[in-house]
C-alpha cells in the first residue's frame, strides 16, 4: 500500500489501524472538537489526540432525541456516532466554546456518552494580549487536569518536543499544498483533503513518516493537466473528502481551501520564542480565523485573498452547513469583498451528509459554466 | 457630524405615542404596560434630534454607559421586538437581510442587519457587540456589519463560566469599552454622571428583584403581559429615572394586591412558567391564556434578572465591575453562553419556586442552543418538579412560521389535556 493509499484509508473511517495499535499498547486516546485546541499538550502527555468527526454517519435517529433540526447536522452526526458507540475507544474528550452547537454537544456528551475524562476550554474570541494571557492560563489548567487525570507529568521539554513534532507536520503539509500551487497540480483536492483529515486521526510521529513517504511518491507523479477551473473551498466544517470529490467530479480541481479540516489546521507554525504555553496560546489564537473570532472577522477575507493569489484561483465555493450561523453571517462580507476583487463566489447551503450530492453537482456545474463564460 | 436619517425612528415614536393615547382612552388601567417601549423610542428620538452619536449595540449589553455619555443607544433587538408587534412587523427588513445571509439566522438579528442595510434607520457611528452571549447569530451579525459598513466596532469577549475570574476578565473588557467610547465621541466619561445613571439603575433593579419575589405569591399579583414588558424594559431603559418610576409602580401595584390577597386575574386557575421565549409579535396570546383558561405567567426566563444592585458606586472600577457582572448575568446570556447546568437549575427553580402547574417551552426557531437544551430541560422538569411541559416551535418575531392562531391551538390542546 502506498502512503497515499494508507492515508486515504485512515480518512474513511472513525476507528483505524493506528487507533487499534495505540489502544493495544494500553495508551490513551482523547478526542477533541476544534482546531483551536492545541494537540501539543495532549501529545506531550503521551496521549493520542483524535479530532472527532462524523464520517460515515448516514442518519441521526438517536441524536435527534437531543438535538433539533435547527441544530447543525455535523454536530448531530458526531453525537449519533458517539451514542451508537463508535467513539468507545476514547479515554477522554476535550471541547471548547467554538459555537453554540458544539457547546451544547459537550453538555449532552458529558451526560449521555460518559467518556471517562472530559474538559472544556474557554477560548477567547479576541486576539489581544489580554486574550492571549487568558488562553495561556486556560491551557495551564488544561495541562494540570491532564496530569492529574492520566497520572503523567507534562514537562517543558515534552511540550517543546511536541511543538517540534507538530511543526514538522505543519511544514510537511505546507509542502503537500505547494504541490497543488503548480499549473499542473500533483494531487486532486479530494486526495489532499484525505491527507489532512488523516492528520487528525493518526499519531503524529507515524503521520509525519507517512507524509515524507507521500511527498516522495507524489513527487514522481505527472501533473494533472486537464483539470478545468482551479477552485478554493471554504466555510463550515468538512471532514469528508467525498464532498470535495463531488465538486471535482463536475470538471474542476480544488487546489486549496480555508477549512478547519484543511489549510487552517496547519498553515502557521507555533513559534517557540518564550514561555511555551504562551507561545501555544498566541499561535492558536492568531491562526487563520474561523468566524467564531468575533473581532477579527475581516481576516477571513484577507486569508481568502492570500489563498486566491497564491493558488491562482478561478473561483471560490463557500459551503454553509444549514444553521451554521457563524459561516452563514460571514457571507455578507465575503460576497462584498470578493465582488470588489472580481473573484467569482458560489455560496452553497448543505447538510452534513453527502446525500444532497445531486443538488450540489447542479450548483457547481452552473458555477463552472459561469466562470468559463467569464 | 452629519444629520442622521431619523424618519423611521420618528415614525415608530409617533406610532407608540398614538398607541399610548388610544390605550389610555380605551383601557386606562393598561396604559402603563405600553409605556416602556414608548419611552425608549421617545428618548432615542430626542437623542437623534440632538444629533448625538449613535451606537448600535447588542441588547444584552446593559446601556448605562451610553446614557452617561450622551450616546444615542440603538438596539436592533429591542427596537425590533417592539416593531414586530406592529401590523407591518419586521418582515421587510428580515427579507432584506436574507438577500445576504441564510434565513436560519435569528429573526431579530436579521432585523438588525436588514435595518442597517436599508438606510431607513440612523447610520451607526459605532457598533458594540458581545461574543457568544448567548448565540452565534448575535455574535456574527455585528462584526460583519462593522466590516461591511466600515464602521468602528468593539467586541466584548465573554468567558464561558460565571466565576470571579471570568467576571474580572469581562470587567476589563468593559474598561476598554469606555476608552473606545471616549475615543469615538471625543469626550471623557463624566464619573459623577455615570454614578447618577447607575444609581437610577440600582433603584430600578431593587424593584425588579422585589417584584420577582412577589410573583411567587398565590395568586400571582402580576399579569402575563406586564411580565413580558418588564423583561424588555430593563434592557432598553436601564439607567433612566423613568424605569425607576415604572418598576416602582409595578411593584407597588403587586404589593397592594398581595396585601388584599388578590391576584392579577379575577380567578387564577393555572400557573404557567414560560421557560424559553415569548410571543413577542403578539403578546395578546398571553392575555388570551388569561381570559380563556385563567392561566397566568408567573415567571418567564427572560425576566429572571438575578443580579443585585451595584453595592459600591464610589469608584469607577467598582461600577465597571458591577456593570460587567450585570451584563454577564443577563437572562439569555447566562443561559446560553456557558454550561447547560445554569439553565437547568434555574428552570427547575422557576417551576418549583414560583409554584408552576405547567411549563411552556415556546421554542423560538432562531435559538439553536435553546433547542439543543430542550430534551435535557424536559427530563429535568419531569424528574425534579414533576409538572408537564409543552414544547412547540415558532418564531418569536415572525408570525409566518406559526401564527397566533396556530400557537393558541397548541396551547389549547395542551391545557385541555392537562385540565
């Protein structure tokens, strides 16, 4: 099996061979919900940080008892999988105040799923020094809680090592994305998404090894020359590479994104120029923004523009999971600013599951035609 | 500063004055319940005529600072909830917003957005918002508007918990807000004036707490409509002498009734706890419940103000801490921002302490965190209080989702089954 095939397989399921192997060694796995939660601290405690996703969920009968149709279908799907036992391998769960749906998911999860360890991080919605200090203190509390719950000591050295390991992941992933900057990209958007999704479901040392192998393998490929328009995808959470595949099946290539299971996960390294907890707090707060960061909403446009220029984008698809008000509201400025920059934008509403693929294909098809005409 | 477009505010102000006159002549005993909304628009209109700088702000931010700094405070949420009860409602503005954002955003936030985009309302000189207090819809509308319009904004960042450390963090945000307001208005905060405003606010708050205690009496001495009105009044008018007089009047009327062993209704048959939203587009639904079923709302979640008056007003830092705590502890905000435990405990408390016979979860479709709490609420009420709860979905500001008649039919069926 090639590295790409291995990473692709990991992205397709909840549990995977890496999870099984880790558990067989008697080591803990802790699930986390959002890209603002520093994996480094879990890693430094000898814990495998696993980003909770909902891939494979096809309906939500159990979760619907707790969550209504006005609640995000990604969150409902995560709860469904947890209630049906798919997350039985987790020794703990860490959540944060990402959005109102995730906040309540944590309340329900704690009561009904009863994962042994749980922690909630209060992540600021601003990035000024006071917010950085607040988050540093929150991370210190998180660290102390982990040490107590798992009977480990998280040393400065172990955190420094974890930051280095994760920065290597970031560096390697940027190299993967660079392969997509070319006129003839070496990866499809679906493949690239599989690679990033796998990053959050594999112990990082193993993942970095796989990525190095992948870069060697893919470097020998011929570029994709007949690919149609170059698109960027952004918006609500996408943890299912099939979604990118549906878009590309219409005759285009997704060459970059602004997704939290995508470039926003790894784009900036953690700088280690001072107190390490403060470095983590600062880096995570100042990463490319999600609209939860209330005051910095304009940064979304800046980041989008940067990506559009760097990856030579022909059009942007912004997808919004129904009732995701944070991304929904962001449309107001994104539409205006991209219009000013003369960048075509397609806004698509969807549910988490890919069952609405037909409608999606129609919308993308029409968009591609419009770009072609333009 | 250029003159603002005040036409629409003038229209609403005139409509409210007309309504007061009409109610005063036909139902003089009910006139006082319409006074807070009329006063809000009267004061706003006067501020605008004087060409004061306009702050659009999210309504859970207690407005004392604006009142003390000669800033015209426009809250789309408060204004919209009043206007939604007018025949033309707020649909025009919601639809304008829906040209840009999904219809799933809360109606009242869509109103704010649409009102800003329409140009019918005074253009904001600044936008003040609160992150995640309580919902995403409110969190996103203000910052995107600020970016869209190119208007200065200030975000008050909220912590998740309600402990002392969190209050200190939030108080610090409040201090920065003062600096922001000073910068935007080019004037220093007058401490003596702020203290006076806070004294008014404190006096009103004392009556709020005392009136809420009286609601526990059987029969309940305060009517359902005045309860719903009171919830909004504090948001729009805190810091004004009017609010002190208004709450004092409400309290004294209630006290007299208690002393006479009378309730707000001629015969109280059913005590209702409203554990989520209310029918703001038609508060007549509450009066229908009273008439048809002798059912009085003994407490509603939005009226559950729990903060004590600011004890020490001798220094700016103490006042700032007090105002910050008041904002953090605002109903809705504290129920949505943090863990669900606060909500569960308080709803159970309402049902038990106010001796409710039934609970109604009027589930506003824009309240995603509310609906995500519904099952937990249902279980908690059943287990700890043992009273039945009616759940239904509707839009508190938009009768197209569920009309007054549809809502009444649901309540009717529930009451008939229960009674």
